[in-house]
C-alpha cells in the first residue's frame, strides 16, 4: 500500500476510521458507566477529519477554557490521543465519582485534578483498547498529562508536534450522560504517518 495521510484519505478509508471511532466511543462510555456505577447512554458520535486550525471552533472557540487529557502513544502505533471536555461537565463527573467529597469552589482541588486525570486515563484507555482489538496491534500509552487552559492553547500541542506530518486530525465528538449528567466529550486521535499506514494495512486497506 502506498503511503497515505489524512490529506489523501478516500471515502472507504474514512468509513473504516468512523467505525473505529464509533466502537471506541462506545467502549469509553461503558468504561465511564462502570467507573461511576451509573447508567450512561451515548448518542451516535460525530466523526470528522478537521484541520488543526479548525478543531478549537468545534470545542467552543479558541478562548474557551476546557479540560484536556493528553496521552502519547507507543508500541505498534505512535502518536497521541487527547480527551477534551468542558469544565462544568468535568466537575460534575468528578463529583459523581467522589460522591460529595468535592469542595464547592470555582477552582479544581488537587484531589479533583487527580481524579480527572484518572478518569481521562480510563476513558482514553478504553478507546485505545478498542483500536488495539480491531487492528490486532499493541498500543501502550503514557501517563496522562492534564491541562486546564484555553482550547487553542491545548490544541496547539498536537498541531506543533504533528503539523509537519499532516494538517488534519480525526475528531470524535461524543455526547453521553444520564438524566442528571450531560457531557460533550471530544477525542482527538493523531497517529504518525507510519502508524496511520499500519492501522489501514492491518484492516486490509
């Protein structure tokens, strides 16, 4: 197979990536449900290939302050995955997990930040587990790095790191929750060019 990147993807390859996104988001929702010990439903994810410069527009604009959890990938697939969500839903998830142990304040406490980091790790890990199973590839991830900053600043990290390879990333927008919780979560998956080719090859593309 000739080398491909997100700029040369065809409709069949995009359909495969969308299916990976759907299954991965479903697994991530199941993991969150188990973590919170609550029923968590998921709407059909919206999956797009977007230029780095347009990612922040989907997440409320470059100046919108969000919570971002970043994991670098290694093993058969190199690259990074980010899980991004708004501050209020992030706080609500932490409070559900900690069952009233959180302080009511504008700022996240150290304990809440630690919990958020672990939540992001579990959710992103569930997504990566799906990708690993579907491709029969080994994927390991770093310790999660947590940041609370403007969307533009958080998304500049993958743009700087991988902009020389491609100007696009795969964005999976997932709406999930229950009667008391509504969350828009965003996965941003950016494999290196070699890893992207390896994923498609493993799927017979």
